[in-house]
């Protein structure tokens, strides 16, 4: 099946897309019998250094309900200068600019290698990027200092013309005016009061006085936002000012008595940030960057009271319906997130604290707007510092790896309909003929808004085959899907990226092998996992697991080969062979298992799972384990307790953590200091090798993974032990001390079925 | 006194002037054909009576020299000039030199000696204090005589002096008086006895005065601006005064031959230097003095008295002799002379202190100084029946933190240790000189409730053979009337010692405030003023912390923490739900944060220089200040500088409800009531926090003082009002008030309780404070100017032996944050004879009480009702006296108790005050302002407030001469005596402001219907007679 693997890889590289099925069952009935739905993982802005954008407008199908973009799959009549839409079959005249086209003089969008193409278009005024810092001041001095330094540092990373703003909060919320000389001004809000957008704008003086409207003076040209707002100023102008301001930032001065949490008005602070941008720069790329060091403890969006003796809600509380503030808080943040998304802004959450910070309640802010979510123990850690720095990383062109205000429009040929999408987006509620009633994820629309995205942002998009069984598709027929992504590039240009893909139809009865062979088990596993995680947000955990199990059983039933009553006879083809293993680890993953995780952690993991690309997602589902030994180069080994051996160094990458684990012997050697002896230099190299590899991984990952360097018997070894397949546990009678890996203290069942 | 009141717009010169000429003429007995009689008739009220006299052939003062006629003739044509003669007389109530200056040169002919001026000038200024002398003695009016039946033997009527000798002496005395010193000398000798007797003095005096006032070149002399304001209207109103002045030469003897008149006592000294004179004065009303022989005729006067200024009334047949009615100026002067030199020693029970107008030193020997407590009567009727009969209110005006002159020591601070002050077990009265130690000193019996309490061991002391504790003189609480205890933590809020108070300056920075220059002026001033925050004792630095807020329709708080490089401004727009946005750095120590504060005060005017915001909020500002104090857990004071009606959308928003149509209707009272109840509850919160609010208003139009003043009033704060503030003209006044207000010592978070011995009980309280129950007066702040007037009622019989005791205990936090109890004790006599009551009354205090009572009344009753009630009560008081204490006399005789002889004139002033009888030019805000102001005034202030002082100033064309300087010194010295800076208005004759000036001539009939003194006295007399009959 090398060919299919290559095909899949090629397609992924060119179009940023991975389908669960690369040959599509041609009827609705057959498609449903395939268990895994027809779906794809789509990375709209996949980095394509080889793809220069074209500087003109795309040509659109003239049918108002279609408006598909001219693409290589369209039939073109060069003589008549006509093209036929491959989605609605509308025949369209080329625009005058295309008068010169011919078979030999084709525009880029007609060339097959440009199945993905990017247009730069001139739309409206270009507004600089906006960064609004929302900073918690209820931090420990050390944390605040570190945060201040990070923020000051970030000013140098911003584009000089970017607008920045600063809101600080603790018991009160302060919106800082950045333009004033001689005296620093800020507007202060009570942290307990829910204010409407209008109130906030009135209080900030953003609404024009009634006088000007009465005077009927010529209104400013539409869509021309007034660039200067007292609260948002170009970095290059107030660089020094803001640096000083940040430098003078003090911890929240209100006294916190023994046994209390500081009063933290995160809910109001966010609300004001949203209101501020809403009133000044709607529909312009803007990031609200929330830095918080603890849970919101007052006002709308509070997660926990200020009494320390009442702990923040746990999964146990939530299951018992004992989380007093959760529902109300979630409602508050959802309202904010929706408003933010409507305005085309995004909210990042950088939460650094040892305890929970309320990510469970606030997650929607990042999830619905495409913002980042970063969770750490302290702002004074490299995890936060480097992650934050990486937000401002640049691509090969020197552009920031961030885009704003994207709308993703999906068009399908008529045999397909769109069931939904799962990813950091919201529905734009565009109901068209290609919208299915069969709903997965964020559904009922053919367009989504992704307020912020980067080159790795990946959506799962689910389809339904609607072709009836009695209307066979002719041999060689292909179904097509077009993704049109309009967005604001970090250079503030408006751009449109169009990806048009097609796959062959196959009759499931005659061409079952084709379909089976074209199964992308990795994509399928991630897509199914996304469905499962999506469900887990709203359903009971066991129900989701049962659903996953049922799907797996059905899939094995459908595609496995076995003799009844003979487990050992069961076989799956290569294209399916890894799938059950993925599902096994998925079941144990923190995405579906809440045991041992706080609600915040679950939210954090799920957030990242719903937006990372296939590779990263797979790592999350099934961590990668490398083994280092004197016996040869590092090799990937089974994520199994049997891989934990005394003379090995293991490197595990779970996406969120990088764990380096020294086997018992290695650890003893290191303790004995052999690595420092010249004659054991190879041991030194062995110790160093995983460290270097870990660095490599961490260099590229966002967010920075937690780096754990441990050894046999170390307390942090639990990160490894909790991930590996418990093939050996304290239950299965292996005598202690045997050189056969490490027993895991768990009652979980092992992947390997033991008769 | 003009308490920050705006000058009412001038009114054209009034008509009544000519009337006085008539008086003059008739007086002069020269019905010269030249003078048309009609003009004289114009004098409203009884005056015309004089006119008739001459015809009847009862010659009054014969024209002295030939001069009067001349003057008359000369002046008659022009109404004003007619005063020429009387002008001098005007002196009595402070005619100004200006008056004289303005006289047409015509009058000059009278000047006997042009020499006079130079000599006189210095002299002219001396009399300021005592000027008005003339009229006091003479109670007699043409128709009646007021006799003060009480003691003083010397017969009254200086002026009447039947014996010619007296007159002579009178004239002789004149020279002695420094007032006119120079000229009388010149003139007196030549005057024949007869002349003097016949009242020739008047002209004489007048002449020299004129002479003196005029520089030789006379008429056209430029008036130096430095001359004090009040002068001019005198002329127009001069009439009655004239008559008073004449007392020396008073024609009465002629008019009323029967007057037995005391043997010509020395003539009325115009100057305090004449002791003899006072004696006479006293004599004339003195209780001992026999009833004055009737001056005859039934009095039919008082026409029109309370009514509007009507057309001239036909002269009643017989009238009160204006010369003989009691003159406040004289009384004040007498008291000064009699009692000003000796210290007032408080040892004895029930001593009546000197008048508030007298400077005297107090020696505390067991009773509180009258500076702290002043009573309406120092002898209380033993029974409530008696009290009811007399109708004399029993009240004490208490000024617990009164400022003392430098020669008197502040109260000693006593520390009774951890257990706190020693108190009676039952009534909780504090240890005081009246407590009786028994059982060898082991116990003490409470002087208030008679309960016996164990003396705490640490407080035990043996008694000497007289039953006094051996340490009697070592312990202030045993030997003094006033002292302080250090309070223990039990006396503190939440059982925590308070933190030092804070001052928060809250500055309106709306368009009006910025444009008028207020903001800039204020910020500039604060920079230096902050160095003078009140400090306790010898503290090097004030413990008071300061904070700053500016506002228009949003509030700006400032962080001025010393560690900041520049101040930080924090805007709070959420005025609906006010809060304090910062904790640390809002309230700071001035010296630590000086640079930041200076930087802030420099920047505030700049920041708002271009503001276009005209709307303001008000209640949220107070809330903010209060919340700030709450957050800082300290008491404090807010200084609010506010310009306009708060119409911006916020709690406590107000609307313009000024409606002149409500005047004289039943709804008039609503103008005094707050527009909304919101401010009352806000005030309550403020009091609970110990947040005192001082409000400086700079309105250009109606701001609803009645509502805005609620919080300052209930928190013990002050209101200052500067209408149409202009930096050029009002700067000095405002800054002076501000400085005084910021620097003055003030106590915070105070509770005052007045305990009394059995038999009487404090029943009612007046003043700027808050009460949540019936006994405790709560004051967020209390300064040395604020008083609480307490009314007492009987609840049992009192005994003459034990008298009545009052203990006022004030628990407060000092400006350094120390919790203290200030105790004032006062013992009063009790009487079974009404005469004793009337002999020991204090009219000034009585007026203070009556004014406060009436001013509270207007909140609930129509103004007319309040006025009538006042008149009726006073009539009853006087009638009771007449009936029970005075010797039988003709009904036609008006007899006043010596101690209350000024009651009518003062009462009339109260009745004519802006609150009770407003003129057209008095705004609703002014009335509300005055009403609140008076409520917490002390006796000295109400005295001068209701009875303004008139001082004569001679013309002074040169600015930089000693005289001009003295004028200014004089003005300064007056200002120094007042708790508020007095506005200086220079009024010229025929100037529009003359109306304003007239407004203060309270003995005259006022334009808006207030009666003249004479008329009112007649009316009062009528009332009394009705009561008696």
C-alpha cells in the first residue's frame, strides 16, 4: 500500500488535507456501513513555502448559491472563454482580464498543481494588528515580575505599527490610557459588576457625544475605524511609555486576609476587553491576551469563592452537580466568546498557577475564537516564557504565524453534504443546499468563522454521502470538495486561500478492497477521536467510551477477518492494523479519562486536541516512546511497560510532556558519576542523546511541553508509567526483579488480549 | 455681617428718604415755610408724629442754633441732603464718613470751623465699636416710655434729662468722647445750656462732623476706595437713627413734660471711655429703677408694622420716642465697659456671663466657660408651670470644641488608665466637680441621678475635713468645669483604636469650574496649604493624610504614592455604583509624597484646561470619599468644591425646582426641604463612617443648596457659597475661608450626650448633626465653630438648693487620631420667683435659640406662621414679666426686663431675616444656605448675623496714609473675628448696591415688609397689652 501512503502524504503536503477514506463509497447506505464517516482533517493555512500567492481576485461561479472558485477541476472552453463550475455545473464567462487564456496560457488556478492557491485581494483599509494585554495583578511578586518582563520583551516582538493596549485586573479592573504624558491615566471598573457593551463603551468614553450626531456632520467614511483610541496605541509610539507602565505595575494592593483567595475579577476584565475592542475595532484582527494566575473569585464569571477552605470544583463536584458557580461562569464566558468571535477578535488564555485557574469555565473563550490556551505552573518558568515568545514566531517570509478573522467556506459536489466541523471555530449559520441534516460537531452550516489561526490550525470536517444506492455513479467519477478560506494575513493583507480536492467514488460492493485499502487509519483515528472528545464535552464519560467501543467493534466486524468463536483467528488488513491500538490509547488518554485530571487539565488537553494537526494529534492519542541504549541507535519502542528496562534511557513525547526516563542501571551509573570519567565517554553521549532530541522536539512545539527528566523510582516517573500499556501489572504474577520491564500499578486492562 | 452672601442686585434709591427730613424739621421746631411739609410726612410709620408736635405747641427740642433751619432749607429740596443734620446722629449706628462726604457742599456753611477736619479725622475712627451709643438709653418714645423696672437706680433718659443741668453735662461730655472728640470741644463751650438741653447738640454735632469728614475743600473730594463699604444708605434711612442720635439733645423733655426723668445723668457718652454713661444706661432699664413716669399717651403706633412698606401713614397722635428705645449698641458698649475688664470666674452657680460681644477672660473654677456653654437663662424656674408661664425657652448653646483665646488654657487631658474614666454606675455620668464623695471617699454619689457608686481602688483618695478629696486641686475632673478624658478602646468603633483622620479634596473640574479659574486657583493654593493641616499639640507634623479626587460626570482618583515618579489618575465612570479604585497611594502623608502631590496639582489645571464637560455628579463624589475612608478605616473630612446642579445621570441627580411662585404659599416650605431622600440616607452612611463633608459652592445659578447641603449639614460640615465666582473679586475671600477651614482643629466621629440632674431633661437639639435616637448627637466631624443648641424641659420639680446641673460629654477622635472624651459641666440656679428668671436671662442666647427654632419651623410650616409664633412667644415672655415682675404701671407703658430689653429689636431682626421675610433679590439658594448656616451658629455669630454692625468711616481720599491703613486694619480685625471671611463691598451713595446696604440696616423698615425697630416695638407692646388685658 505504499502507493496510498505516498498519495496521502502528497495530498497532505500540497493541500493540508487528510481524508479518513481516500476512495469514497458511492452510496449513502454503503457509506454508513463503513462505520468511520467520510471526513477530513483540513489545515487551512498549511505552510506552503513553495506557493507564491497570486495578486488578483479569484474568479467565482456566477450562480449566487454556489460562488465556487475557478479551479483545476473545472472544464474550460478556451475558445468560448467559458468555464463550467464543477460543483453546480453553471457555465460562466471568464472575466475580461482572462481574455488571453488558452490551453498553453493558463492562469495558475487552472493548473493541477495549484489545487491549493492563495489570492491577495484588496478589501477595505488595512488596520494594524491589535494586541490587548489583560493582566492579572493578583500574582506572587516573583510571578508578576517574570510576567512583566515577558510582556516588556513582547513589545519588541510586535510589528512596530501594531496597536497595543493594557488592561490590568485584580479586585478592580483598570483600563490604561497609553497616550498621556506626565500622568498615567486609567479607567477603573468594579470587578463585581456585569456591564453591557454599551455601558463599557460609555464609561470609557468611546461613544461619540450625542452632539456630533445632531450636528449631522459628514459621517466618517464607512468602515474607516478611527485609528487613534486612547487605549490602543501603536507600539512604536508608546513603546517606552508602556515599558515604564509595565515596570511600575504593582501587585493588587487590596489586602488578602489569611485563608482567603485574592479577589480576581477576570470575568469583568475580559468583558471590558471585549467591549473595548468591539467599540473601537470590530472586524479587525485583534488578540486579547489574558494572563491570569488564579481562578476568578468575584463578579460575573467567578469560578470559586474567596474562601480558601472551599476548594475549586473537581470532576467529582461536577459529576455530583456540586460546582456552584460553573454553569453561570460558563454562560458568561460563552457570551463573551461569542461576541468576540462575532467581532472577529480572539482571546488567548495564559494561565499559570499551581492550582486550577478556571480554564474549564473559560475554555470557550479560546476554543470559539481560535485563541491560544497555555497552562503552566508559574509565569516564571521557561514553559511560559518560551511559549509566549513563540506566539510571535515568524514564518519563512518573516511574517507572523498568525492570521485573523478567517471564514472557511466549504463547497461539495452534489453527492456530498456537509455534516459539521470540529475545531476552533464557530458556525456562521450559512444554510445551503450542501448542508446535511446529519450533524457532527459544529453543524448546520457550510461556513465557519475562525477568528485566529496559525499554519497548524486544523479542523475536522465531516461529510455525508447523500448519493442514493439506486443512482450509481459512473465508473471513474470523482467527488469534489472546495475549501475557500478568506482571512486577514498577519501582514494585514486580506487573502483568500482556495483548496479544491477530488476523490474517486467506488461501489462498496464491487470495489470494497479499493475502499478498504484507501482507508487512512491515522486520519480516521484522529477524526473519530475528535468526535469522541466533542461528545465528551456534553455527555457522560462512560457513554462516550461505550460509543467509541461500539464503533471499534463495528469497524472490526466490518473489516476484520476472523472465524467465529476463535479470537486468535482475528486479522485486520494493514490499513486498519493500528487503528485499534489508537483507540485503546485514546480510551486511556486524558481527553476522555478525567480520572487524575482536574477539569482545567481536561479542558486544556481537549483544547489542543481539537486544533492540532494530524501528527501532533496522533502523538497526543498515542505518545511516542524512544529507547536509547548501547545496542544501537535510538529506536521507537512499544508504548508498553515491557519497554521499561534497566539499561535503557526512554524518551517519551506525549505532546504535552517530554519525559526522559533513565532505567534503573543507567540511573545508578549516572549516580556513580561514570559519565564524568573519560573512559566512559560513550555513556556520557548516551545520556546526552535523549536530551538533545528532547530539545529538538521542544524547539518546534507550541505550546512548550512540560519537560520532565526522571529516572527509575523517581516520583516524576509516574508520567511515563501512566501512559504505557500495562502489560505487566502487580496483578499478573510476574516475580519481582525479573528483567522484563516494570510492573504498573493499575487495574486497567492491557492492550494485548491474554487468553 | 455678610456671610458670603452675594450682593443682591442694587435697587434704585428708595423713596423713603424724604420722610426723615420731615422729622428733622419738626424736630427742629422750625416749620419753616421753606420746607414743604409733605416731604416729611413721607416717613413711614410713626415718625410723622413728630411733625405734628410742633403745631401742637409742644415744643420739642428747640432748634439749637440757627443752623438747623439753614440746613433744612438748604437741603430740603434734595431729599438726601436733608440728612445733613442728622447725619451726625447717624453715627450712632455707624454712619460712614462717606455719607458726610457726599453731602452737598451746601451743608458746609454750617461748619463752624473748617479747622476741624484734620483734628477730627483720627478721632472719627475710634468709635467704631461704640458708635451707636446714643439711642440705647432712651426708651421713651413720644407716646410711651419703656421702663425697666429692675434694679439700676440711675434714671434713664439721658436725652430726656429734664434737669437742664444734665443736658449741659451731656454736652460737656461730648468732647470727652473720642468719637467726636475734637469738635465738641470746639463747640460745646459756646453752646448754651438751654441749647444743649433743647437738643441743640444735634446740629452741633452734625456740623463738626461734617466738617471733620470733609477735607477743607469739601464737596468734591474723591472718595478713597479703601473706605469701608457700608456707609451710604444711611442717608436714605437715616431717619430713625437720627432720632436716636439725638438722645442727648432729645426733645422728649419738652414733648413730655411729665417725665420725671432721672436727674440729668451725664450725657450719653459716645465713647466707651465714659463709664458714667453706662451706668446711666443700666439705670434707665435697671430692674431697680422705678417705673418711669408715664410718658403719656397711649401709643397707637405700630401701624403697618409687619406689613408691606405702605404709603406713609398718618402720624399717630403719640408715639414711642425713638430716642428712648433700647439700643443694642449701647447695651453692648455698656457690657463691655462693665464686664470686659474683670475675668469671669466660673466658680459660682448660675452666674450670667458677660455678653458675647464683650471680650473677657474666663477662669474655670468648676463650671464650663461660656465659650463652651451659654444658656438662655442661668436661673431655671423650679416648676414646669412657672416655665410655661414665662415661656422663656430653657436652652443651652453648646460649642464643645470652642476655640479659646491664647490666654486661656485648653482643657486638661485626664487619663484614668485602662479602666477608663470614672463614671456613675447608673446614669453613666462622668466624674465631675459636683459628684459628692461619701464614706470617707470610698463611694461617691452621682450629682445627676443620686446613685451611689464605689470609687475604683486606683481612684480612691481620702477626704479632708470639708469632705473634699485631698487631691481636689490635682484633678481637673474634680476642680474644673471642662476637661478631657483619654478614652479607652471600649470607646472606639469596633473596639479598635481609630487611625488618624484623612482629608480628601474633591474638585469639580467641569467647564464652569475651569473657566472661572477656580481649579487653577485651588490647586495652586493647596500646594502651600497642605503644610498647615491641623496637628495636635506640639506635634511636628500633622497626622492627617490627604487624598485627591477630581470629577465632572465621572470621577478621577489619584495615586500619589511617594514611590511613584508621577501621579497616576484612575477614572471611575461607574457613578451608579461608586467605589474606590485604589487603596494604597490614595491617602498619603503630605511630606512623604510632596513631589508627587505638587506634580499632580500642577497638572490638574492643565489636564482639564480644554474640558467641555458641563455636567456634574454630586452624590457619587461623596460616596467615593466615604468609601475611601471606609477602605482606609479612618474618619475624615471631604472638601468638596462644586459648581453646578448635579444633572448628570447618577444617584442623587437633581432637577431645577426653583420656583418663586411658591413664596408665601403653603408650599414654600418645600424649597427648604431636600428634593430627594437620597441624601439623607447618604448622610447617615457618612456619619457612620465618621466622614464629615465641607462643601464649597461656586454656583452661577440655582444649585439647590437645600438638597446639596443635606450631607454637609448632617455630618457636621460647613457650606460656603460664592455665587458667580470670579477669581479677581472672590479669590481672597474664598482662599481665606479655605485656609481657615483646612487648618482648623476638628474632632471626628463624635457622639455628644447631654446629661442633666433630675428635674430637667434635654428634649430637643438644633444644629448640624445627625441623631439616630433621642439622646445621642452624632457628628461625623465637629470643629470649633459649630454649636449644638439643646433645649431642656422639666420633667420634675427642681429645688433651689441643689440647682440644676448639665454635663455635656463629647466622645471624639482628635486630629491626631486619639480617642477622647471632652466633658463640660455647668451648674445653674433654680428659682421660685419669676423675677429671678428674668433677671438672669441672656438675650443673645435666647435669640440664637429662637432663630434656630424658627428656621427649623420653616421646614414644616408656612413662613408666616413661624413669624407669628415667634412674635407671640416673645410677647408672652414680655407680658409675663410685665404681669408678674414689674411694678404696676399704666397700661400704656412698655416695660421690658433689663436682661431682655433688646429682645424686641433682635427678634425683629430675626423676623426680617432672609429666611423669614425674603426680599425680591434673595434667591432660594440663599435662603436655604442661610437657614443651614444659622442652624449651627454660635451666639456671637447669630448676634452679629442678625444685627449687623454699622461703623462710620470718615472720608479718606488718600490710600496710603495712616488712616486708610487703619481702616484696613479695622476691616481685617473684624474679619479675624469671624469664622468666615467677610465680603467687602464698597457702596457709594446712589449706587445700586445701596439696597444691599439698606438690607443690613435692620432697625429700619425694610423694603420687603420688615418692620422698623420702632414699629416693631410698638407692635410688641400692643401684643403684650393684649395678653395682659
